[in-house]
């Protein structure tokens, strides 16, 4: 591992005793948590589709549309608890919980020594490697062939099996094992049927041994006297029975050379690297960390949270884990990984904050793979979003849920304290990353355009009430997951709802010029302005008499600042000052990682580097990171959760570079501790790739435009116009800004 530049990997000198410390690999479909114990090598297998039936697969949104007008009347008449009756009375129901499949176990018999033990993960390849003096194990999850690949090189005898016994696994899970001799060695299978369901999942592992003998030792196999063993593993969720023979044929076809499975591993790895390495290496952050610190194992580096080397490595790890978790879906609350069936909050996609925070760096940090995964989830669920709009509000268009298991997009996770069925901002919030992606590539995706039109159609039907000044009123309105100090959760004119409605209508109009656009813009213009409260802060509810509750983990009311550009220090300085005051007054409530980093993203947009540094410090000093460099939801590594790991790169990027379709801001919120560095490969929303370097003596930026246009350049010296020509690099030297 080089120490002359940023380290693109991490390592440990001891095996992982907890699954949370397992090193991770993934291809956006299959995931692997690698323990790397030389005498009991374990790889926990996960897949984005593995959710346990709990009734959620049959749940539908509440049919409340007939009651909407009455609830609106009561709220507008001053009954501030009226929305609590806007429910069908069902208890809170969680979406289907995400769970692990099983673990592959490779036991060395008899147990050997651990001299020279080291385990590592290479972010540039996705390989997890564990070595001792006489044994090497390598694991990666192929992005090209959608298979988990493990190679064990040793002269010791090996017992290999598939084991479903992981924490929280249901005792009534119907499990069946299969073991069959094959020309390569053996085929292992594990089928698990969910209790009370026609659904199941089946894992298949092809064992290919070079040399020695392979014998069946149910439920697994023993390889004696071999030199290299190759394991190819897949898992499928299905109804009925899976054709294991067909799965075996597909795995066997991946063996490039039956005389040398070592070469098969190398061939599979090369195909994987064509996709993985190209994506991972697009963006790099170098903070000029000391070589001795770069050489440290991750757990030692985590003990020095103020060091640049830690931020370098967490930035790299965050990009690696985000890419590895994104494919069929974007990352869940736990990314693509869990070692426990009792995953917190069902291991769901929580869409009202966490999902967008985790993917916040994707557009700027050159990971369109992540945005495509996000788009796949959104587009797949649009029919369910339409039903949410019809059932709850009686409208056309779309309304997104706050929780989804990846299968259903229906709104059915709600109760009195969490009235998620009232949240109308979700479609715009979830479509915003797709709009950013279109701006970067300079081309509008017709699927995004169609979804935006549906979001606008919802607002056309929903926004029918007005206030005394003739402004439209969003009623009922919900600010996740907060409530006014003097009212219930379902209220009026939540700031997030106002921003989402304005943005959805105006963006849909931009994508659809013509009569629809004129109508949508006119509707957006009738929405009320944001309100500044008695404390000088941007109010969370722009309705007189609704007082703010400041101590809360969510910052939904500042959607206008991040990720929107509705409120900026450049265009709306008075509102920006009020937003900054709202940020100052906001408490951290339960110290959740997503709250701290959401705070940092907004602070960066408001050009407050000290506040960015303080919010980052809460996470870095709070013991949020496991040895795997995956993170936790709470301090002291409490509750495995990907929010901090995946969001941290976005915070650092926003502190260094920000862009809109016509503006570039350089070093807007540089924390004082980051005295020098280089950020290479950043993408801007006006079609420029950018390399930035800075020292205490000045900064330099190299812009590589794909379009010809004029933008406004903002630096510490102020604003100036900047003309860019497609294909011509433009260098901003220290003397020019």
C-alpha cells in the first residue's frame, strides 16, 4: 500500500471478531462481508433482493382521499391536531426487512498458525485479501459476471460448507442443503424457505479444486491435498423451486481454464476491473497527509481523528462502499451489507433523508453508476407512487413513500407520531439527483422528464386551497420527522413542502416547454414565500402561529439551501442569513450521523467552514466507524449504518467545490485544518471536469469543458464572469483569484 499518495484501501493486523468489522465487497447486487480468519474463513453473502416477507408485500396505501377536504377545512380553521384523524387506523407496519443469506465457511483442518497474519481491502479492485505464512484468501464480487469469487491458496485440508446460522435467523426457516460431486470438485446449495410464504432464496456455490481430492462430507465437502480452491457463489430470491442445475451450468461457464482455476480467478478479476476500477478512480482527494500516518491500519488511524490521513482514507472508503452498494438499487440504510437478520429500521431505503444523503456525492464525484441505481429504484416504483397519490389525496401524479424495501413503493409505513402518508415532497426530493445528473451530462433523460411531469400534475390537483393573501397553501403538510412546538405533526406549509412544490413545478416546466410549462410556472409563483420567525431563523413552517422545534436530527426545512439552489448567499443573501440562523439554532437531538452530516452539507452551501469542521468533528470524534470503515448510526459504533460512510465524501466535496448550471464556487467552506490538498476529477453541473489544488499560499483550478458557455466564478475574491470553450482547458492560477 503506497504512502506517497492517498491510500486506496485499508488493512488490519488481526482477524475480525465481529461481522461489523468484516471487510466489504459488492457489485450493487451481491454483497460480501469477509471475516478472513485463517482457520475459519467466513464470507457472509447478501443480495439487494433479500427481504423477508412480513405482510408488507401485500400492504397498500390508505384510502383517505374522501376525507381530505374535511381535514383541510379543520386545519385551516385552527384545529392543529386535525391531521391525526387522517388515517385508516392501522398500526405502524414496517417494510419487509433486509437480511443476509448465509455464510460460506472454509475451515482449515487441522487448525494452523497465524504467523504473519494480515487482512486488507483494495478499493481500486474490490478485493479483500487475508494472508498468513502458509495461506492466502482473496475475495471479490464481480461487477461483470455478478458472482462472488473466492480463491484460497494453501496446502492444508479444507472443509467447505454453506451455513445459514447467522444472528437473528428465524428458527422456523425451512432450510435444505445439497452437495454434489462435479468434475471441478463439488456443487453446494442451500435453500431457505420463509415461514408462512411461498417465497424462498437459494444459494449455490461451485467448488473448483486444483489438485488433491474432493469428497462429500455433508452438508459440505472436504478438499484434501489441493493447492488452490476456487469458490463461485450466487444467491437468488424466488418463488417455487430454483433450477440449481441451470445455476451450476452458468457458474461452470465462468471457469476459463479447467486445468488452472487460478487463471480463472485472474480472468474473472480482469473483467470486473474493466468496470469497477474505471468508476472508482475517476475522483481522488489528496490532503498531503504524512506517509507514516497513511501506512497505519484503519483502527489505528481512527484513534487520530484530527489527521488528514483519516479523512483521505474515509473519503476513499466512502466512494468505494457507495459504488459497491449501487447497481440493482442504490444503498440501503446498511448499504448492501448486514450480518444480522434483525436489521435496524428493516434495513430499508429511508427516502426522506438518508438515501439522498448517502448518494449526495454521486453526481459531482463521477459515479453515474450510483445515480443510475437511484433512478432504477425510482422508475421501477412509479406505478406505486401513482397509487399513493390517488388513494391518499385523490389526485393524478405521484407521491413517494418515506420507506421502501425495494419491492413496494406504496406508502404504508405510518402512524400518529410518524404520519409519513402526509409527506408530499418526496417525489421532487428523489428526482433532484436525476436532474443534477442530466445537468452534468448536458442531456435530459426522457424518463426523468416524464416523472417530473407527474410530480407537477400532483401539485396541480393538490394545491387548491389559498390563504387570505391569495397564496396557495400546502395542507396537510409534514416536515420529516418533526412537529411544531405547539401543534401536531400534520400541519400547514412546511418549508420543505413549499420548496419541493416550487422546484418540481419549475423544473418540470424547464423539461416541457409549452402550455404546460406556462401553467406550472404560474402555479409555482402563487406559492407563499418562506417565513422568518421571531428568532431571525428560516421557519420550519411558513404558517403564522406554528413555532419551531429546534432540537431535531432532521433538517428538512433547509431543503432550499441543500440540495436545491433556491436560497444561496449569492442570490438571496437575506434568506441565506435566516437559513444560517436556523442552522445555528438546530440541535443534534440523538447525535445520529445523518443529522451531523446533513448539517455539514448545509453549512458548506452557506460558506461556513467552521461549522462544517465542527459537524465533521462530531462524527470523527464520536467513534462512528468500524474497522471495516463502514459506519454506525449513533456514537460508539451503535447500530450498523452506512449514512456517515457514504455521506462524508459529499461533505468534503461541497466544502471545496460547488456548482450550478451557471455558477462555480471554489473553496467556499474550507475547514481550517485542511491547509493544502488536491481534488481531482470533479464533475460540475455545467459540463466541466475540474481539478483543484490549494495551499496556504493560493489555489489553482484546471477546468476541462465539454460545452461552450459563460458562467459566474465565485472565489474568496468575489465574483467574475468566466468564458469556457468546449475542448479547451482553462487554468485558473493563484494570481487570477
